[in-house]
C-alpha cells in the first residue's frame, strides 16, 4: 500500500532499484545529490544534474520539464554514501515563474521497477523559495528509508548546495543553470493551457494488456500527469498511477530503466492532458453524429474549445501534439519495461546453477523472450491504433487550417487575402517522431514572436549528414528565412510588419529576390560594414526609444510619423561585416527587441563565429534554432522527446510566394 508522507515522515524501502517520479505544473530542474552520514556532499562528482546526468547509482533528466523520472540503484551507490537527496529548482533567466509559491505544489513519488508506488509526497507550504530538497533516501543500520523533507531555499540552487556543505556550490549551480538554458533554447513552445472542459476525448477500444503491465494506486498530487492509456478521468477512483514518459533531454535514453504506462482494460482511450485549461471559451458545436458504441469518434476540424474557429484549430493542433507525445511515451515506456523484465529473468536463469544443465535453462530463456515479444507486440498494437486515430484527425485538420497555420502547398494560400487582424500564431514547420513518421504536427508559435529565430546554415543542421556542401546549405537556409519572412508579412495586416535585411557580402541576393522584386522590404538589403552599422544603429535606437516611452508611461508620446509596426531584421552571413560594436548591438536586439517590437532572424553557421568565443553563447541560446533540412534537434518542454523538425518551404516551381508577396505590396501601397 502506498504511504502518503507528510513533511518529516519516513517510510522503509524494501527495494534497491527505484524510480522517483516528479510532477509539477511548470518546467522544473531535477537534481540528485549523494551525501555521507552527515549529509555532506564531498564534491561536484557527487551530484547528478542536467550537465552530468549520470553518477554511480543515479540518473536524472537532461533538461527542465514538468514531468521527470529519476533512476536510482541503491546497491550501486558508493559505500561512503548514506544519503541520496532529490533537489528541485525553477529554471533561472527564463520567462517562467521564479518562486514555487506561484505554481502548483510539486508531487513526488517513489516507485519500484514493477511500477508499484512505495511512497508519495506533495510539497506544500512553499512561497518565495526557488529551490527545494524534496525528499531523501537514507541508510540507517544497513536498511534504506525515504523521508519527506520539503526544505525550501529562496536563494536557489546555490544556497541549497551551500547548505549541503558543498564548497563549489556557486560554480556548480552556474553550470547547472547553463546546461538547463541550453536545453530550454531547444524547446518547442509549450502548448496552451486548458481545463478539462476543453479536453477532447476520442473513444476507442483499449487493449486488454496482461497483469505484467498493471497499474498501481492513484497519485494524490494537485496536478498529476496522466498516461494516454488511462480510460477514465485522471486521478479518479481506481485509476492506475500516472506513468510519465522517459527521461527528458536531447534524446530518449535507450538504457533507462522505465516501466510501462498503466492501461485500463477494455475502456476508452482518453487523450486529455490534465493541465489543459480554458477559463471561458465555449465547447465546439456538434458537427458530426456521435460514434456508434465501441467505435472511435469521427475526427472533426475545430474539435476544441475557443471563441473562434482559428482558436479552436490552434488548440486542436496542440492537443494533437500532446496526444502524440503521450502515446509515444507510453509505448517507449512499455518497451523499456519489457526489456528490463526480460533482462531480469535472464539474469535469474544464469544465476541458478541448476538451469545450466539440460534443457531447463533454454526453456526459461525462450519463455522470457516470448513474454518480451508479447508485451512489445501489445504495446505496438495499442500505439498503432492510437496513431491511426491521430492520422485520421490530421487528415481532417490540415485542409481546414487558415493560411497562417497552413503549409505553402495548402489551397488556402491560393485564396489568400491580406488580413485585417493579426492571427494567434504562425506555422514555422512540422514536427514528427520516429514511431509516427507519417503524422506531421504543425509547429505553431504565438504572435508576436517571443524570441528570435536562428536558421542554422552549418552542415550540422542536417541530422543524416546528407548536406555537406556549405554553399548549398547556406542557400537553402536563406530560402528558408525568406519563406518564414514572407509568411510573417502575409499574416499581418497591411503596414503592420516591416522587414529589414543585412546581407554584407551580397551572397543572399538570389534567395532574397522574391522580397526585393515585389517591393515588400523597407529598404534594399544593407551591404558592407557601413550598411550593417546603419541598420543596427537605427533599430537599436528604435528599441531604446520605445523602451523609454513604455517604461515611462508615455507610449502615446512617440514622435509624429513614428512607424509603430512590428520590425523583423534578417541577418545573413554573420559574422561577415560585423565588428565588436555591431555584435553587441545584435545581442541587445536579441535580448530586448522582442518586448518592444523588434525581432531578429539570424541565418548563420555557429562555427564560423567561433572566433568571438563564449561571448556569443547567450545570443545562440536566446534564439529558437531551426534548420533548413529535417533535423531532430527540438525538444518539447514537458515530455522531453527529441522531435524531428521540417521547415515549411515553398514547393519547387510554385509561384505562390510571389503571388502572396505581390498582394502584400499592393495592400501596403493602398494603406500608405
């Protein structure tokens, strides 16, 4: 039976190999520290953190996420270790909350390898703290126990680690924060929050999985995660324990010890995510007859909450993103569990001398492999069923998307008209996972852009290494930037979006031709060092002026004729033509510009700017890295899958880009 701990309470542990599952309402950092009998951390090598995720007996996630799984093997920790502390912290330097009092109380559970929950603890009472010792596993008289701690620190990880008597506390805290910042820089924008009123529950028959994949008791946290294989309302009576996906990070760890998601037997699949919220928008109107009993509901475009069809489609797309992430996580978890179980059974066979004689050992090994194949087949069957339902929904949703959300080959662009209002979001490409290669989820980012874009023109931008020609990659990167800029120009009302281009060497002349020839640029592309200085100087001055006006409460006192439109600066061939002053201005625009209407799009190879050293590292981390070819470099903010990104490019030979830009230029002439 699960022990629900309160602060200071302890509970014995009967297993050495454990998982610690963490759920929070916002991305947090998970760290595990080894301590001696006095709780002292002897050095940085005693701490497992995103920058060094594996230590003896420990493995932690590689980035900040809302759901975490930590692997612990108490038999593998050094003999000098008497305490394993689980530390949680809010990421620093981002746009998220800075104190635990502003988020839902974190929930921590200790489970065995069979998925059974041993003890759980909801960390309540936190206010100004930004880091907390959640719980500790400690050795007492040869036996291990778990204790709920809940000790918070307003000074963050540095203060927490210093209190654990670590001499390099501040340096290690800085290293952890840097590692987390690099992970957040790769993250896809988080889906919009919605309540259960806006959840879409698509019905289908659930697989009757075997007892090896049975669930455990419910987790009583305030916002517990839920497996997509749960058939009832999350956290309801009799529900199995939530099963988070594998460790978040740059890529799933194939060696991680994980358990299967906990399915129900014979119930409907609930694709809902527990943290979807909407305060007021009405549910979508019924547009199709209800499905027959036992049959999956027919997908409908706009089947989500929202005040308008645009908002409903936006919410539906992100719902599909969550559904694909969760169902894939459950499949990976089930496969990992099957492999872990088979390894354990084979190890038991080999450790028994009696099984080495005759055919008894061979029979046991065959039985273990057969059980493994059965579990994997059941998991794949469930995944295929869920993917078929998602694919059917994608087939319905994609043709119904408005231009801002649609691919360039969508007929919506052929009926394009310059809009009168700014849309909610913009499509920058597609996302998919290797288990579901045929399903493409639109990558939507909210408008106005909250961070700049970096189109990586380096050869590393191709995950399969197929692009080795640097000139071809640079050209394709610039074409990608032009496609993104054209889409931004097209979705804004006439005169409300302005594009500037810096092309010091003139190498982007051919890809830039659609923007130049249609006359949608504010001025011809700036050339040479003088052009770089002129454009950066004007945009920097603009940010300063708007910043002073807004912060001084005098936003209506800008100079007469001041252009209030959103500004986009495209920089090609960086760092050619840039001196130290220009580099500092560029960093300033990247940091301060988005909040005051100036956005940055870099087309650059990071290796070519390596001469500046670590000076530019904050610049790259502040931008959302995109590639001109398919690459699996993006991670979602709460599950941690490595998603393959594909840019939204104009089909070869299509004239849609010129047609759209011509309409934008005509509308701008009428507007002025």
